[in-house]
């Protein structure tokens, strides 16, 4: 399992370096699936270029990034061809609805179980926590993003005593639950 949950993506050098470590290969050879589905209002759409820039500034070539808007599912075997899946922010409920309605949920959870790398940004992170019904069930707690201050920095104990809060300069790195999860914050 390699999941990175953030408020703002690869916002800091520290987060970017952890992403590259989790990617585990030369980014020039990496294939990314970019999912902008949650961006259904003007503010979220305006942030999409910054999200795409996250992958580009890490060295993933533009031609290696496939934009996928969740109007259908991707079979598990096709999903496994991607080295990273990047979920953009926007409206969490809409994103979860599309994931569940298209059947993408099963493929995605299988991808994660098979050690696929996923980055969530804002709504793309919240889908993994229990903020809403029919969430992806990775975190058995609520996740608050865009907070003034993160809950803490360091190893995450499960179950957490309270909601997990992430600042805009923080990321939660999950390698296995409950054994290997941490919050990094600048």
C-alpha cells in the first residue's frame, strides 16, 4: 500500500521528495492517471493546472499522463499499468458518487492492495476517510484538510483519538494500516 493524502498536493519539497521515494522509479518512465472529476465548480477547475504541474515538476512527462474523468470504469488489468493515480480536489460527494457509480471502486481498491501508488488532493484525500457514506474505507476516522495546523507530525496510531487534520503543507503517508502511517508537515 502506497497512499499519500494531502490538502494541496506536492506543495513542499519534503512532500515531493516523499512522493518520489514512494514512486520508486525514474519519473521519466512513470505513467500517471490524472483524475480531475471532483473539480466541478470554478474554484476547483482553476486549481487543475497546479495539480497537473505537481506531476510535471516531478519529472513525469506530459505524454505519460492520462486524464481520466470517471465516466466509466477502468478494468483492473489496465489500471495496473499506471505507476500513480492522482485524484484532484473539488466536490468530495460528486467524486465518491462517480467512483461508486462507475464500478471504479473495486478496481481502485485492488490497485491499492497490490501496492499501487495513489495521491489524493483535498476531496481526493477525503474519499478515503469516513467523512461521507460509501467512502473508500481506508481511514476509520474523519479527515479534515486545509487546516491551519495539522493534528501532529509523526507516526499515526490507529484508531486515532480524533479526526486527522492536515495543513496545506502536510501529507499523510500510508504504507499499511495500522502499522505504517505517518503525517509529515513543514
